[in-house]
C-alpha cells in the first residue's frame, strides 16, 4: 500500500556523527557544507569542510563539467546543512550524477555532537 510514495533509485549511505568526524579526521571522507554563506558566517562550518551551497551543487560537482581538485565520483562525500533537508536534496543530486559514496550527516549540530570542530568563516 502507498508504494507510489516510496523513492526509487540509490539513497545516501547512513553515517553516525562519530564516524563522520573520525573519517574526516583520517582524510577518508570529504565534508561538504551546502548552507548559504550567511549561515556559515553566523555559525561557522565543520573544520575542513568544502562550502558548496545547495543551489550550486549540480553545477560545481558535475563530472561532465569538471570536479574540484581531489574529488572523483568515487570520493566518499558527506553532506550537511542546518537540519538535514538540504543535505538530503544535495545527496540525491550527487547520486543522480553518478557519485558512488554519498552520506547525509544531517545538520551541523550532528557534526558537533560527534565531537567535530567548528571553524569560523
């Protein structure tokens, strides 16, 4: 019943805040903050995170147009925003573009809950 409401296609991998912090610290996971610049200036961002606002994610991470240095379709990417909605949307876009290891951490609060450091922008 209601199977028409289920999403089809690949979904982001689950990841705990502690695992995200550990893997980012070890260099085996690339963090991407999809919030707007005003939000970063207000609250900072996860230490080492790449800032790519949701509205630009498809253009800036499109394998057909070229990718930022150090990112390939197989690079583990962990997305976050303020609460998890925008990062879920960005994750779906990246999966559609052919990225193979995409994680939705949720919000910046999850990063902090896992012991992650914040850097000011």
